[in-house]
């Protein structure tokens, strides 16, 4: 998502010759359209995945020091900040941001040798931005959670545990409540998330 309404304004990514691709906002007027913050002064932050949760606007952005990580804003320049440097030696590449229960759920890679792209959750604080579950516990295995949708009070998504290929999963926001919903195609991927 490149456009998102938040607190009465529209937020979006725009590119200029001076600043590159950065986060902008508009109140619907020409004079009220401005760059919110130059997140990456050394290049393009290219913010995307704009998603609202817990009174904040979350997004993925690229920074020359931190790489592609999870950011958030309260709509002010000073309140636009990195949530957590998940992959300290590279890019965690947060994808598929989805609000559920006031938190953001997403796919990310923390760069450790034992984990790949797994299920993460954040309430916007450093201490509560955590991997919710390692879906594929094989060394370097990728759970690749994606295509999140809320239904029946749960968050459904497609994931790969390494044994059942890409199948339907669900979470209630807890580690124990994050589990394979159904192995729709026992002989391979169910296809919908592959």
C-alpha cells in the first residue's frame, strides 16, 4: 500500500530530485502537501506497506544504517521513527503488514542462521516487537507467512512449516494459538499462498 488515510490526512510515497523517495502527507490542499520526514538522507527510504494499528501508521522503510525495517509515525516528523532493527546486519524486509487486535502482524527475517522469513508482531514498542512463532523450525527454514486476513475472530494466513508445504494457518495472537488450520493438499501446496 502506497496510500493510506490517517488522522484526516493522506500519507504516501513520493520522489523528488533532492530527497528521493520519501514519506509525504497531504490535507487535500497544495500548501498542505509536504514531505513528512527525510528518513534516508543518503538515498531513498521508499516507504510502503502503510498500515494503521494502535493509533500509529506503520510502514516499511529503507535507511542507510538500518536497512529495510519496520517504521511508524504519529503524523509528526519527530514521531516518525524506527520501531526495531530486526535484522541488525541487513534487511529484515517486513512484508504483508496487517492490523489485528491493535497490533501489526507481518513477515520478517531477523538474519539468524536458524530462522528465515517468519511471523512477527509489534505493538509499536521495541520490547514488544517480536517473532511470534517460527513456523518452519528447520535451520534456515522459511515459514513465509503471507496474505493475512481477519475472519471469525482469528487472523488467517498462508505459511510453510517445512512438512506440509504452503497451507492455511491461523493465529489468535498468541504463540500457542498460532497453528496450522488445515492441510488442504496433503500431497503438496494448497496453491493459494504459493
